[in-house]
């Protein structure tokens, strides 16, 4: 063989496997981006968003195995892994390893999906403006679905596909909060996003969920306070909040007057006659008080997730209001306290604190504001409903926080045309 031909073998011939993997993953970028966008409207269903989260997360995991995770996302993974192991280990100590892994081990996996999901979004060809359009489309779909349920189907409290009115309203509230934050700019607001946020608010009002509306109003206020402080608009914000808040509460009081009247009746009966009815107040009061008694009896490790309902039902004082037929405790603080004892409270505090520390580093200031608001919304929502162990909420939270964490901290100083406050990171 002539000497010159000896150099024709490619220098990277031993890396053909790596090259094939790189080509294979790159080819999946566009279909994965489509799945990621589809995940937004799928949050209005159960378990549609969970499937999208898994597929996008697996793509992000494959990228991480090939290229490694950036340092900020490694921090996300370590934080969520610590939270995950805390509840899983305590649950295993409470009962069967297999049963615990199939329940708690599976239900809390979205914690571990957060870092790879954010990694996928960071690498996919998706700009902030594209994600804005996905959120706008989701809110409009929610409004159309609610309108159809109320006007055509005659539903009093509209919901999603295989999704109750309360989590459905909370999902809409979260996307409305992110749209509000994205629409608030330092100079001229993005009116399309602001109108979409108003549509989301109207949709939640039509759902008549008191806890979802309260969480949404708090979320909007938290976003507004941060924006007003950053831009020295506190007085304008205060007046706007009074007007919009007053109108919203007034309309809700009119739309949900029967539910509000029923709640007031239940509370009056309990306070003045010591008569506990079922329903919104009675059921939750009985679950909370019975749950606290169960926690006091076994405060260290709790009873395990599988044994939480049995522990609470065994300590009911009012057995005539139908609490025994409920499938969950309608309070995530009580759920974690009864299931995992004091470690359940440690988990919730750690999750909120660690997530806050992570999202405030987001490279997009609008996502940062909305993520802080979402944490406050979760704190409120968990007082009357379940966020963890509930696929519509856990997938929603992964999508929302993943979107914020996909914007690397170093990008905060980068300006782009059309950026929110000049700090959004991905161009169109």
C-alpha cells in the first residue's frame, strides 16, 4: 500500500458510536420540540402532560448522558434528588419496599424529571416567544372548553378532559400567571399576553373554585409586586390591584353565589351550633383535625403513604358526613404529615426553599417572577388540595419550573430583541 494511503482512515473511526448517538439525538430535536409545545395544552388533561413531560425529560436525560449537565442543572438535580430520597426512604421504612416504590417512588419521580426536562428545553430550538404562544394557545383552549361546558353542556363548574374543575382551574391560573409576568415589560406591555392573562382569570372565575381563584390572585399580586418594585411603579400597581381585584371578586361573588352561600351556612352552623356539615368546610375541617390527631400519635415517621387514609379515618369524630368515601385528604400538609411524620414537613419546607433558590437564578427575569409566584400559589393550593401525588399538578409544575430553569443564569445579562425587560434569552 502506498505510504500516502495510510492516512485515509478517519482519525475518529473509534468514535463512530458516539457520532451515531449524536446524529440520532440531533434528529430527534424537532419532534421533541413539538412534544414539548404540545405539553402545554395537554396540562388541561390527565395524564396528557405527564406523558409529554416524560418524553421530553428522557430526551434531556439522553443529552445529559452524552454531554453532561451544566453546573446549574446539576444543582437542580442534587436538590430534587435529596427531596425525593427523603420521602421514598421514609415511606420504605413504614412498610413494604415494593409497595412504597410503586407508590411514592413513582409519584415523586417528577422531582427527578425537572433537571433533564430543563436541559431538554435549553437545547431545543424553542424561543421564549414560541413558548409564549404555546401558553396563549393553552389559555384560549381552556376558555373555549369552559365556555362549551357552561353554555352547551350545562356544567356548573367546567373542568378539563379527565380533570376536575379545581386542578383544571389551577392549571389555567398558573399559565395566566406566567403570561402576566411575560407581558409586563419595563416600558410598553405586551398586550397580547396581558389579554391572555385576563382571559385566564375569567376562565378561573367561571370554574367557581375558591382555592384556585385565591391562589391565582395571590400569584398575580406576587408577579405585580416584583415588577412594580423593579420598575418603580408601586403606586400604579396598587391602584390597578384594587380595581382589578375588586371587580374580579365582585364577579366571582355573583357567579359562585350559591357555593359561597353554602360555605357561609356551613361555617355559621359550626360556629354557632357546633353542627358540622359535609361539603367544602365540613369535609376539610374533619380531615385536618383527624389528620392532626393521627400525626400526634405517630409524629416521627408517620404511617406511610399507603396507610394515610386508614390512619385518618380511624380517628374521625364525625362519621356521618361522608368523609370516609373521599379518595385523598384534600390537604397536602396533612397528607405529608400523616404519611411521613415530621419528615413530611421537612420535605415540604425543603422543596419550597430549594426550589426558590433555584428559580431566582433563572436567566429570564419574567420566568423568575412567575416561578416565585407559583411557589406562593402552591403554598395556598396545598392547604385545600393535593399537589404532589397528583399527576396534573406535578407535571404542570415540572413544565413551569423547567421552563424557568432552562434559561441559564449567565444569560440574565444578555439582551435580545423583544425580550421581557431586556433579559430574555432565546431569540426567535
